[in-house]
């Protein structure tokens, strides 16, 4: 920031200048000005002024405002805090509006010249300007309790966003999605602690696949644990515990059994289904089904089959997992229950 006297009027005295500017349509108002120092904006280029009082001046011919200090100087090439707002001035001392680049950063000043802070819509695009410094934000920014992302031009992003190897979703408001989110008819889950889209894992009892999509629409495979334990309770058998490792096995087997010609307890490579089971089990069993559209329906079907019912009720098991996959064929839903006895459970 520099301090100058305007033109060559200083030698003629302030009264001559006042007459000249008033003839051009001067608007004068005394305002206390508190100049910005470097630490105020967090950037270089601003200096403190000795003079802290002055008045706004308007030049009708140029349709431009400038600021006159009481000592006859005026600010140029920098910013100045006046009446609680920050203003930028060009090298000739005229007040600037719109986008301004200063110290390597961008700022926005509205039509009054006051530097904007916080959210600002310019045209059809939203920007976020640092609430203290006014500098335009790029990249990830937390506003309150919500994360937003801004591109290199400062424009707020919406929709799908890939950052590194991870996917995120930004709502129409720009807010990063967390938790369950329905997008174009599919359900996705975004980790609450990071916003990253979950893939290839269970969220509670719901499976999301490699594309992040909840794979079994309106079906809860883990509901089978409750149905199995209810059936076991009726005959006095001990309840089974849910096993994440057997659920991984059940998912593998559900996918394998859904492929053409492989609805069998033999795996596509010709080996036994039990080669997909985790180590450490002393007993193991498997139920398969294709077609039922709910956990209750597939459970009832298994309970009407002697071999499947035996697995459900067997006292030789203490853990189980279950999974269902949805594929585009005549059956749509392929179910697997994987049972075992885990001595460590």
C-alpha cells in the first residue's frame, strides 16, 4: 500500500482541491479509517497509515470513488479498513469493485466497494470468502460443522467428486454427504468421519458393493440371524452369533452361485464350497436359495426343506453369516447362509 497526494493540487492548497472536486460532483463524509496492517489480511502488501481519518470523495466524470485522508493524502495499490469494512484501491487511488487479486489471493468487493466475507453468489456460482481475511477459498473447507469443496477458480462444487482414490458426494447445497444417501435411485453410504464413499463392506447389516451401491434393495440379509435364532429358541437350541468372516464367505458363495451354471455347493473351480470358509472352524454348513425377495421368504422356504432346516437348527453350530446378491436374471436374488462352529466364539 502506498500513500500519495492526488495530482498536483497539493501546492495550491486543500481549498483549491475541494473546489475542483466539488465542481465534479463530490460527495463528502468524514469517516474514521483504520488502515489494515499485514496481519489483518494474513498477506503482504498492506501498511499502516499515519492518518486514520478522512472522507469519501466521488468523481462524477469517472463515476469512481476515492478516499481522502485529513492530511491531504489518499491510499493507492492496497486495502484500507474504513468504518468496519475493508476496501481496495488501485494504483491511481480509485476504489475497486468485483474480483480483485492482491498478494497472490483473490477477493471480492461488492458494488459499495466493501470487501465480502463468507458466502457470496456471483452470477450463478457460489464462492466462500474467508470470514476474517476475505480471501477466496479453494479446495476443501469446513464451514460450521459441514465440509464443502471449491475448485481452483473458487467455485463451489456439487455432485460426485473423486479426490485421490476416494469418491465423495456433494449435495446441491454443496454440503458433503455423510451417512446413507439416495442418488439416481441407488443407495450409497458415506463414512460420517470422512465423507468417503464406502465400498465392499457391510454397513450394519447392509452390503455396499465395489461401486458403493447397496446391493440388495429393501432386503436385510442380517435379518436372517434373528429368524434363525427365533427358530432355534422354539426347540431350545442355543442362539448363533453373527460372524463377519462367515458373512464374507456367504457373499463370495452368493456371487458364485449367481453365475450361470454354478448354483451348486461346488464352487466354479470344481472345489467344495467349504474351501471358501475361514480357518479355525470345526464344523461348517451351507444353505443356498435363488428367487425369494425377502429374508422372511427365504427363511420360510429353508424351514420347509429337511436338509436346510437341519442346518438352521443344528446344535453343532455357534456362528453364522449370511448374504444376498441382486443380479439381472430371472431369479434376481441369490441367498447364502454359512454356518460354523468357532471354538473361539
